[in-house]
C-alpha cells in the first residue's frame, strides 16, 4: 500500500522512529537549482549544517555543488563525502585554531570571517605554514529578515559578522596582514524567508557596499549572499520544491555585479527540507478530561524544531483513512515541551499507526540528540528499501 509518496507496507517493517528520504524529490530539486544557477553564472555551496547524512551529502557533491561549513568536522565530513576542498567555504564566529589549521592544510576555497580577532588568528596560523588564506568578510547589512528571532542574523547587534561601521578600521588592519587575501564579502540575513522580496534591501545594501570598497581601491572577486530561502511547511504536497527561479532571478536583476565578479549562495534548508520526513509509531492513545493525546515513539530528541522554535510540521497518519479527530501529538521525553502539535486534526488514530512529520529533511536528523539515553534515529531512502 502506498499513501502519498510513502510505501506504507515497506515502512511498517522498519523500527521507528526513523528518517525517510525521498531521493527522487531531492534529485529534482538539485536539477532545478543547477539550472537556475547556471543560467546566471552563480555558484551554490550546500549548507552542510542543514543535513549531514552521508548519502545526502554524497548525492549533492556528485552534482557538482560546493559546501558551506560551520565547523572543522563539517569541513572534514564534506571532503570525505566528495566535495572538493576548492569548493568549500568555512564560516562561524568561533573557529578554533585546530579548525583553522585543518582548513588551511586542506587548502579550502575561502574563510568567511566574522571578526577582527579571527582575521588576525587566521593570518598568524597561515604565516606559520607559509600559506595565504583567502577570506570574505561577513558583513551585517542591518536588514530585517522578518523571521523568527532565533534565526535572524543580519542586524547590526548580532554575534555574527562585522558591523558596517567598523569596515574602515578592518581595511586598515588588513593592510598589515600579509598572509590574508581578501577576495569577497559575505552576507546571511536569516533563515526560512518565505517572501523573496525580503532580499531586495540586501541587494541594495550590497550595491552600496560595492561602491564603498571600490572607493577604497579594493577589488572583490566574489559576493556571497548566503542562503535563507524558505519552504512551505504547511503544504509540502502542493509545494515540494522551493521557488528557486524567483529567488535567483531577483538577485540577477537587483545585484550590480562588477565585471568578472561571481555571486555565491549557501542554501541548505530549501534543498533538503522537503525530501525528508520523520516516521514515528503511535504507542498509546490517552483520553484526558477534554483532550485526547496521541503518544508517539519519536520526541524532541529526534526532531527538536517544534520545541526549540515552536516550528510547525505537517503531520499525517499514513495508516488510517478514518474520520478526522483532534489530538495533541506528544512524545515520550520527560519534558513538558516535548510535543509536536496541539489540537491537531488527524485521521482517527490507533495504537500502532504510523505518523509522518513532513518537511523534516533540514535540521531534523542532524540536530537529534541522545537525551534520556535514547538511540539516534536512522535514515532510510526511497530507492533503497
């Protein structure tokens, strides 16, 4: 039996909870991203933090994408999964000496640098190795992404990046850093941005900064716009692929790239979110005084986004066609925040039914924990079950 894109009979034979990945959808998504970036001469680095499942990474690498990493282990994982070091960018506000040294040894493409002390440390470590590190300055453009406060990153007072007010002093310092090669500027204003027009102020600010750097006699090879494109969590069946054509066209029209400059992007969620679902089994149906609870064997340890961000994931009972009832869908973790939805309409649910939490391919499996000594969920693939 198949319900939607889920082979129910095959999934019933797998121990829950687990992640199920629709490989065909991922391939279709990658094809569209490749077509759109090629159209404008853009370069895409996949944001590894969204999902680092080895099979997912290998597939993305095989399609020629670069990687955007935010830790030394992500850099290592990307290289081991087939991403060339020459296509890896390394961001993050707290890069350790060990991580920087690793990246220098691998000869990665570029460090996205977020503070003056970091620039000085990279210069020092590169000098010891007789190397020159390519860097892009992450600049906070003071653009409001109109998204959840925990995933807004482009305002002035933020732990990420340089404030525009400090750029003069940064450029002065760079003159003395002989083992640093400034090749670009980098931005990331936030995540899960559903309205592409939100990026218009970013383009305007980038154009202004281009003028600033030219006046200072600094030639930039690349402009890295980060990521942030959102997906449709409420209607994953109707909108399984993000609106990449609108997204890339906006930057093509509104960015004033100089001759020879290349725009780079670091999309993650928009590429992998819709291909992944968390599959969980109903353990109990509990009837309270005014509510009914569907207690499942997945919890916040398997998908933390609802507890962390109050995030919404569409939930479907793929083993029931009974009339709809309202439930609180909760997990087994000993925390009051361990619930996936309240007063949620599901087909009438019974012990043993399989539920799927959709759009969980990004920040799902990668953020799983072993709190309460639970086992980590495994990943399975549509073409290999």
